């Protein structure tokens, strides 16, 4: 389920969805802010294009929105557990702080999920880099 060949492997490791060997980002650390949004143009192993058309990742915003709802609900739950009254300012401060902390992970995971929706794993892709994926 989490091994090579599954979409979860590609998403969790931030690897190319086609060969699952090349990196998606220059800095593949989930919580790294350095070069956070620098995505490679193509896979260094199988040459899969990571942006097949202009505006390809606009749909990743919807994935990011879905991913953001989890931490938001967790913050509200923790605040309800440890505080008698939650003010708007308390909630906004906690939300902004947590989203800034997890922004690189949300950005990278949403893009990895989005590209994995459309590109399937090919175990022979790494062996035949001439068959470029477009």
C-alpha cells in the first residue's frame, strides 16, 4: 500500500509520479522554507514534464483547501479542550501561526497529490528515459 508503485509512496516521498525515483522539488523537505516553491521542470530520471500546460497547478488550490481543513479543525478542538472561551483573536492567531508553520508541507503535498491524480506509475519509465511523458 505504501511501497513503490503506489500513489501514496509518490506523494509522501515527493517523487515523480511516473517513475517514482526523481524528486518533484529542488528542496524535498516537507517543512523546509528554503526554495519551498521551486519545482523542477521535469523528472531527472524519466523526463516526465511536471507542468504539462500553463496553469496546471490551479487545481492544487482545491487540494490545499481540503488539506488545510484538518489542521484547522484540530486547532479548534485543542482550543476547546484547553480554554473555557475562544475569542476570535485567539482563533485567528492560532490559525495563522499553524498555517505559517505548515505552509511548505501543504504547498508541496497539494501539488504532489494533484500531479498524481493525472499521471500514473510506469515501472519501465526509469529504464526508458527517451519515452518522455508529456
